[in-house]
């Protein structure tokens, strides 16, 4: 198969075609270098330009203040679930966690291995269909940090703004919606995100960290699990994912050419609106998330039966729309429409939804 299909996968996810084309052209030999980016030394002048470009691109797009470090780590968000409490929790302090879905639950499970966790809010009782209102949050003003998941891919639930947490550092797993819209980085103490949704391929984990938090890091940590190591050595303490960082650099350039994150947000909102309008126009489809908490990245919905959902996903794949089967833990249908996903794919899915209902409704 040589023709690209519509890839609705939740991650690793679709990458911008211009980025893939540039990477393809230079795969065997970077211009003027004579080697692939996967072959060059991570301590070479060439790679220094690549990682510096990725750093500068992210800083410009996200308007990251100067007193924040930008790190390119490994291990995915799953390792950050442990690294955050490992670095900042202690026996005499607790951390507040706001749980709005499966990934928040996993973050809590890891944090509990290193210290006390307070569930400041947990929307599990309602089936993880929403984010909590500000007045629902049971926050401890003495907490080491407050942790949120800005977008839950499995339930399709997204924070539309940051919760007010006072002087306590706000920590965010932004894996699935970073770079999809402008965010006020200055409101956060630490943001982490796996690259495989909106930034590039799997294998790189971005960490954006306010540097005044470094003195709070616990002593005695393993070298590679200590944020101070990576800040000091500028993400080069060990060999980083050179290929992934190279792609992030290209993605940043692509986003800037598209007009930056404000323009990207408008595109993402328009794509999501197409799908949500199709869901809301009939009783055959039922959206999972509450309207005011609906994700612009992961559109989740159900059909009248699980058998119909299996048929829907199977026939959609045959029609060139792959990855629509919901997460194995919840079922249903999930359309992941990250930055690089084309509007034409959303339009094709809407057309398929109408035809499927006509045949099976």
C-alpha cells in the first residue's frame, strides 16, 4: 500500500506530511553532513544545531519564559508519573492529584509509591465524563504540587483552562494536547508530554520545568532520575533520541509556517466541531464526554450496541479510516484528530457515520 489512509490512532499518531517528506529526503544523508541524523554523534555541531532548534522552536511556539528549562527525556509520560513524585514528594508532605481519567489514575498509582497523595478531585463516579469545577477541588495549600492531566485520551475529556492552585506548583501531563493551542506556561511549575501525539514519533518526552523548583529536588536520587542531571547537562547526559528530537524540530517549523498555536487551535476546534455536530444530530450516536469538557483531540462516542461498534470500526478500516476502535478498557469509538490530522479525514468520517446509520439504524 502506497496511498496514505486517514489515521485516527491515539498514538503513535499522524505526523505532518511535509515533515515526513523532508525527513525522507534527508534520511540517508543530512545536507552537508553525509550521514543520517540517526548516525551522527549527539555531541556533534550538527546535532547541537538540531536540539537547539527544537528548544528554540518550542520556546517560541509556547512562549516559554526564560526561567524555564526545556528537557528532551525518554521513558514516556509513564516514567514522569514516577519521576515527578520521586523528585518532589517527601515523607512529610503530600501532593494533590486531580483525576479525570485513566492516565490520571496511573499517575496516582505511581505517586503513592513515593509519598502521600490527596485526591483533590476524582470524577470516576460519573464515568470520567468531565473535568471538575473549581469549587469541587479539595486543595491543600501546603501540598508539594498539584497534578492534572490536561487531556484524557481514553475518555476524551479536556481541561479548557487551568485550575487555580494558589502558590502551589501546578504539574501537568499534557501528552495529548500540547502544541494544539496556546497555553500560559507561566501558570505551571512543570509540564511533561510524550511526543507521539502532536510533536513527533514515540521515544521523546518533553519536560518544561520552572528552574526555581530545582532546589526542592530530593537528595539521593539515581542520576538519570534526577531532574537536576538533565538541566545541568542540557538533555545530553546520555545519548538522547536524536531522530525524535530532529522530527520535533521539523514539526515546530511546520507549526510556525501554519501561523503558530492560535491558528492551530482554530483548525482543531473546527475539526472537532464537525464530528461533535454529527454525533449530536442523531440519537444513533452518543458522545461520552459532557459538552463543556469535550476534547478537541480525542472524540469519543458510543453506538447502540457493542456489536455495532465492532462493525463500525471494521467497516471504517476497510474504507480507509484506521484506528477508530475505542481503548480496550472502555470500548466504544474514538477518533483522535491531532494537529497533523487533516480536515478531509473528519469530513470523510462524518460521511461514513451518516451512511452507517442509514444501513444499521
